[in-house]
C-alpha cells in the first residue's frame, strides 16, 4: 500500500502528464452482440472530434447520435452501404422532434483510413473539423456536446435487417428495429491523437449502456397497410360482386360499410404514421394525395349508395345515384388498388408489391370465374327447364334488357345494364304469359316486401345495379 502511494507520488513528480493520462484513450461503445460499435476521441488541435462507427452489414443502416439521450437535439452520424456495396455512404443528420432525422450538411468531415466494408461490417472513420460541438436548434432542443464531460449523453439505432444500399445522403429510411441510450466519457478522450479504432473484438470502454430495445417496428404503418388492402383490395370488390352476381343488396351494404370502417381506421393510422417520416410529414406525396381523394370518394360513395337505395325502394326504377354509384365504385377500386402499390413503394416495401399483385390477379381471376360460372349455371338451369331462350345467341333473351349490351342507337346514356335500352318496350301480353316468372319489372313490382331479401338462386332477381 505504502509502496503504491510512493510509486504514484513518484509518477506524479516525474511524469505529471502521464499520471493524469492514466485512464486516457478512446472511448468505445459496443452493443452486446457487436452489431454496432462506436469509438470516439477528441483529438484537439482544432479538430472538433473524431469517431469510428462500425455496423453489421445485415442491418440496413446504423447511427449514433451525440449530445442527447433522446432523438431531438442529437447530432447523428449515420451510415449505410453505398449503391455498389463496396463502401459506405455517410449521412450526418439532425432532428428537432421524435421523427426521422434529416440530412445536415454543415459539419465538415475528413475521412480517415478504416472507412469501407468487409464481409461482415461497414465502417466509417472520420474527423469532424467543424459544427460537431454545437448545431442549430430551429425551435427544437438545440444540440451541444461538452467534450470535457465524462458523462455525455448519446443514443444509437439500427435499421431493420434487410438489404439496403444508397449513395444518397438524404435517403429515406425505415424506422429503426433497435435503439438505445448510452453514456460516453468524452473527458478521457481529450487530446488523444490516435485515430479512433474498432478492433476485431471490441470491448466497452469509457461508455455504459443505459437502455436498449429491439424488435421495434412501425406498427401503425403496418396496420395501415393491412386495413387498407383488406378494405379496398379485397372487401370492396367482394361487395361489388355480391350485388352483381347475387343481387344481395343488404349483404352488399353491410360489406361495404365494414370495408369503409376498415378504410377510415386505416386512414387515421396512415395520417398518424405520416408525421414520423421526412418524406410524409408534409402530405405532398402521390400516395397521400391519392389516398385522401379515395377516402373522400368512399364517403361520398356511401352517401350516394344510401340515397340511391332509398329512392329505388320508392320508385323501383334506376336512379342517377345508382349510375354514379357504379362508376364511382369502379374508380375507387381502381385508384385504391393503384394507391396500395404507391404506398408499398412509399414505405420502402416495394417487394411486397409482388405479393399484392399476386393477390389482385387472384381476385380478378376469381371474379372472372364467378361471372362465367354464374352465366353457365343460369344457362344450364334454363336448358333443364326447357327454356327456349337458353340456347340462343343472347342467352338471357329480351326479358332481361338490363343485361343486354346497349343497341348501337342507344347512345352514351345506356351504358348500364340495368338501364332498359331506349327501345325497350314492356313485354306484350303473350310474352308476359310465357315469361312471367323471369320478368324483372313485374316480379319486382309484385313484391311487396323489402327488395333487400337476399336471393341467391336466381340471376333474374331484379337488380338495383348491374
Ligand atoms: C469510401 O467512401 C469515402 C466517403 O464516404 C471516401 O472518402 C473513400 O475514398 C471511399 N473509399 C473507397 C475505397 O472508395
């Protein structure tokens, strides 16, 4: 003990600088699995700081923020693979709230050896010559570091584990899958002139982990996609089929109302997600603009469908609302499906577009199969019943004028199969005797009860729409 004290006194007496430097050296933070490592020094000589950041290449991006234990106010050093995947792209960033940081071009960096990629890691090593000790606030919490502090706040984050490469320093990102807070001893790194370095087996040194979380993802964004795709790409076309093939008015209304609720919930989540990312927080992208239009159309569609139904019940005649409803429905589904693809690209999930495209092809084939099957069944039933019209070139005969293509003279106003062509005349007495069971207008007007009663069995069911 005495010997030790003496030795220390001697050291102090003969080499005061060395004694003071006993604990000096770079500070190094590393996650428990080595996925992210960060070595830091304050070299002096007018250099703000120096660092080396190493990230496992299986992560899309990695970043360390200094000067804060929260996102706002930190200065971020972020890296990802360059487009050729033979080097790194370095992107210094800042943010003023808890949202995706944006590129910040004021600091001046001098890239050092040790920058590049190997089979497992990407590494960026540099000196910062200016603007790395304080950076602007712009209304948020301003950022500074105190390089003589032994407990400086810092944070880290890793993007999702997926292939990612870009040369763009302003590249849009997905939210982090892991993040955490740590404390960095900057004091002990002062005047350490050796370049910061991360060895092959880095150990925590002059840094402590305060908090970390993994398995994080943007659930709002995922739920937005799930609800919208279910609502618009699946339920809405299904609801259209319910009317077209089954004439199930009530089921149609119920299904489309559920689909609309999905869409409105999805819309809320989409708006909430938008505030998280630089690319979406200004509501200027195609996906967002088209999305807002589609949601407005859906609300209008609900109202129009309701108005049509009310009027149809009174008059038993096609209404202008009905026509608008059919066309607006087609536009909604078309724009909605298109926007689903835009949205997947917007969320940097373009590869899921293939899955969605597969789903859409499946649905379209299903619709074709259902339509053809329906016709075939109707024709067969007629044949079995000895219906003389069954074998004709127009399988539905003139008893179903709303199913015939408009005659050439009909003009644009008769695009809708449930519109009797202008030339249509009520069936003659003889026709009525022969075809009474399948005559739409008669059976309709004869029916006293609600026309909503689902009628699965007959293609001759009076239709409000096609
Ligand atoms: C890697 O990129 C850095 C800039 O980020 C550059 O300074 C360095 O020269 C590049 N290295 C190679 C081998 O291209």
